[in-house]
């Protein structure tokens, strides 16, 4: 039997954006239900375990807010479970590496302490519309169908399925519809760091060329993204990207995951046989499914453009800072770009207007479904930015409900003041620099 539930805020998707939205709304005293389709929160943290939190330090200062709090909690543990380090790749600022399992545990604890009703292995299926509002959302878990009526819905699903069904326009990929490659990652454990990272080329291109020429590696592995993991002797391998995959198609995702597993296994064997330091290493933490970078980008009140980023625009309703490069991963071919978008020490902000649709009065969205053109999207999609986007929407939900207003009429000045109180850095008139 389809049972009915009611809540102040329904958050769809438990990735970094959904985590931020749910915790922020819960801490504002709201009743919050968080639906996560898998068995774990974290999004890409669950699909690509150990993926560093890049873009966390625009102008070398942490974005703050929940991202800063989570990092500080992990850093203060004994022994520490996270640390800041420079990124070895061009044009990226400092990043955070962490113990994946302890970080996930800590995120669940933060959700618990905020009073969030976390529903794992549960999916939002269809919205019921009433005029220009989402009246209710039909959902499904192993016990069957249920319906949630919520005053505010925040879509943090990554693909924006519910928002699209609610009638929010969207674009996919670049002007030709090409989306970034999906990724299957893994770790190698038991690596001699001194031997491996004596190699001056951070992309290990000479080794990659040898493997490709000998047909032991896939041709798309022209660069090997091998990074020191959090624990000594571990290496995070973020090299296997599969192109031309429709991230909204579950069959295509399954096929890409199996192809990614094959390439990961080939790469692990190649590392053991050919790259110094890997002789006694073994593969672990293979992605349970591919990590998807890009599918739908929802249309909002404002679309962030590459030009906005290049100018280092500080929007009056900016809710998070960023200096991430244009990190475009194999959209149309095998190329990988990490082009700087702002001058060194510069940054831009992401406007709240890019998280709200034009017409649906009780819907917001956050994370990689943010409204941005293809160039801007290649920068704004960092996990710290997604978490803080979520934090902004969860906080905005409390403002909207308190004042009985639509999300489009939220006082963004009040929102910026509240986010600043929550420790989000570089907003409004407060500069990071």
C-alpha cells in the first residue's frame, strides 16, 4: 500500500550537495527527509572512493561552511583522517585528501545530529504538480511505493530527473550534446612512493605511451593520473575514463562500468610490471559503478557563463567561491584540459539564482545540475562547491518557509548574511584575499 509522509524539506540525492542541503536545513530546525538511491551518502565519494576534494581552497583559503567543518573534524582526529596538500596537476589549487570510510562515517553522524531522516536505497520517481508548485513526490524503496508531501523540494540528484519531470528545461553537455567521460577509479596499495614519484612527469606519459604502443593499455590512457593516497603506500588511480556514455541511461552506465573495470585491471597489471614502485602493489577500492560528471544542466533564473568566470565575477547573491580550472574531461574526444579560468589568486562566486528555476515556486537544485554553460560547468562542479551550493539551498529553505515566500522571492542579502554566520567564506563584501 502506498503510504503518505509529510515533511518541511525533501532532499533528493545524498551526494555532497544533498548532504549539504539536508544538514543545513536540519540545523535550521526543519523536518528533513533525505532520499538516497544507493546505500551510501557522498555521491562521487561513493562511486570513486578516495577522490580528493579539489577546489576547496580558492585563493588558498578554504570555502568554509560545512566543507570546512567536515575537514576540520577529520583533521582533528587522532590520528588525523584528512590533510591539505598541493595538487600535482597543472592549474589546480590545494586539495584535501582523506580517509574515505571515516569521512563517510562522519557525514552520516552530521546528518544524524542535524535530525535528518535519511532514507537509503530509496528513489524519487515522479512529481505531482499543482499549478506552479510540486505538490508531492512519489517514491519507491524495497517495501514499495510511498508519497512524500514537502513544502520545499531540493533536487541534488546529479541528473535532475525529478526537476526535468516537473517541467524544468535543461541542456545536456556541450552545444553538440557531448558530455564528459565517466570514470572508474581504484587504488593501488603497497606502493613504494619514493620510487614511483621520482618520475618528474606527473602524468607518466612515457609509461602510458609504452603501454598503448604495446596494446596493453586503452588508447585513451595517454595520461596516467596517479596521485598519492591519504594512507602511506597507497596511490589513487583516476585514469580510466570512458567516453560517449549517456549518464541518464542505466543500461549504458552498467556497460560502461564493466568496460571501466576491464581497463582498470589492465592498468593495474601494467603498473605492477612496468612502473617503478608498484612491483608488490595490488588493486583495491575499485569503483562500484562509474562516476558520472555531466548529464543535465537545469535552466535557472541565471546561467553562469565562462565569461563570468574569466572576469572573476563576485555576484551579489554569490553563495560559494571557486577558482577551479576548466577541467574538461573527454567531452568530444580523448583530450583533457585543465585551463586556468582566473588569474592566480583570483576567484569567482556562484550565484544563488543559478540554483532556482524560473517558475516552480518550491523547488531548488544544487550540485552538478547547476545552471551553467559548458565552459563554466567544467569549473563549478567541484565537490566543495557542490556541498556549499547544497548548504545554501538548505538555508534558503528555512528563509522561504519562515517568510512564507517562494524560492524566487528569497531575500538573498539575508541568505548571504546567514551563510556567512555559518562560516562560509568570501561572500558579500567579505573578500577571501
